[in-house]
C-alpha cells in the first residue's frame, strides 16, 4: 500500500519543528518527506491542508478491562476509542483478570486484539509478582520473550522491600523496564480525597501526600541500589516532582509520567461529592497542579498518559468513598493536551514529544517520530475543530468523565497504523 499525504503541517518532535511537507508512505514505513522517492506511485492521496500531521499517540497507562471485566469495557470498544482519538499504541497494566503474569495471558490479549481490536497496537506490561500477590516473582524472562514491554505490580502492594529489591534486580538482569506507581498502602488506607481543607469540610477519608512521597523516596533508593531502569507513573505531588528532578540530576536511570487530568483538576473540583472526580492518587491542590505543569515543561516529567479507567454506570453511583476510582480518558487525551499549548505550558512539538517520542523511547516501542524509515503510525488533526465534551458521545464503553461540558478544540480526522487508514472522520 502506498499513500501520499499532501499540504499538511508536519510536527517534527525530534527536531522540535513545524513544517509544511508532503509525506509519502509505503509498506508500513515513511519513505519520503517533502519529495517522493524515485518510482513512488501513490494508490491513495489525502489532502491535509490546514491540518497537523503528528506521530500516533502512545498512551503509557490505559486499562482496557480485558480480559476479565466485560461490564466495564473490552479490547474491541477501547481500541476503537483509541484510534478515533489518535492513539495508536496502548500500554496496559497487568491488573487484568487474570493478571498478566504468564505467557498464556499475554497471548490471549494479543489474540483478542487481532480478532476484535481496531488495529491499535496493544503493549502488555507484565506482572512483577505471580498473581500480583507481592511475594513470588513472576517469570520475567518468559514474559519478555512473549512481548511484555515492562513490568509492574500496578497498585498492588509488595510484601516487603526485600521482594521489591529482588524484583528490580531480576528486571535489571533482563534489561527490562520497571514501572512503579508510588503508593504507601498503610498511609493510603481507605482514603479517597487529598488530605486538606476540602476533605475535612466534606468529611471524607483523606490521603496524605506522604502516601506517595514516602513510597517514592524508598523506590528511588532501591533504584540507586539496584540500577534497575525505572519509570514512575501517575505522579501527583509537588514534592514528588522535586524528588524525581533531584534523582535525575544524580544520573539515576529513571523517568516519570503524570495523568493528564492532574494538570487541570484540583480537590476543589470534587464539589458536591462528584464521584467522577474520584481518582487514585487523588486530585491535589493548586500548588501541586502547578508543580506538575512546571515539571512537564522542564523535562522532569517525561510523558503524559490518560490513566484510562472505564467503568460501568453503577460503579460511580455509589457514595463518594465507596465509588470506584478512575476517569475514562481516551476520548479527551488529545484535546486536553492541546489545551496545554493554548495555555502556554508547552510548545506543540514539545507537547507531542510527551505523547509520542518519549514513551516510545522509554518503553522501547515502534513509532513516536516522523522521519524517513520510521513506522508509518500517523494521525491527521484539525486543530480548529470545536466540540463540547459529552460522555454520551464517547466511543469508549466508559462514560465516566470528569470533563463533561468542557469546551475543546482539535479533533482527529485520520489515524494511520502501518501506513493503513484505520480511522477516518
């Protein structure tokens, strides 16, 4: 298949540029920028005038609820939502049912994506421990061989620091990435809101920032001890950003991301017990939100993710402390990201790097850049389109959004994976 995309503005993340260039695709690769290679004959032409051509987005934390929770979502529904919203790669954490702790489950996920998916690339993250039980290490060598791109225990606690050290030593021996969401489960307890004035006024069980920062301090020490390449996910606190910044300055092999909703919402948005605002880690205060934005701008935070957690309606109808945490984020990831450009937090190339090149580099994934020889995973975006967020219109099976009624600009007109159009508006 050969394809010619003409008249579009190409966002080059590697060189931080925006240029009007024609793009030529053949056999799943980008074969020309600006001018066609000798003998090129396009079977399809897409006119991208007044539109942006971007690398396909890579979401480094998205739960598809498959296998195990069909009432919430499945690979079919969520990969359809992904490609409609310009996401060509999805890293899925291991807390599926059953957990991703053996090669059979990895093969099941790949098989279901081939059978029912919408051609988005799905990258399983393997479990650090068997059954996510926190005690016995998983067979990381086998999981690596079957396509796991990293290892994590998701939000499940490890039995001890010794187990964590052994897991990180093992991962380093496999040259594998460890993904950690820093959580001290004793301090987390049954909390559901940031420890502060809002939680006190509403009478909600609270979560101190130390539930994240105390765990992060220990995790950073174990990185220094083991040398394991480690990615810290879903940071939420100003102190966490500062700790990662100082650890990077010491040369430790770490990277970090934050969920995009943390850059726009604070604990004030809980309002009158709105369970769509219930997340773990919780929405923090304005100073934390501002520190996350600063960390994103100065490179301390390498990636943005949706932290996509679709739920059935009943999961959010319970009282706030009993409702299930999480936001359905695939349908709003790009639009929220473009807001960061409009609000002068990042330039467009730098923003897109946080959603493409950086996660591709950290997780060792294809795509992430527009260059000759690169994988032809591309999206075409109309930056001037205007839409109002309406959960009922989400492609994702999860309608639990924190952004109902928000005014957004920017939508995807085409998504291409391996040079093939898998979505067209």
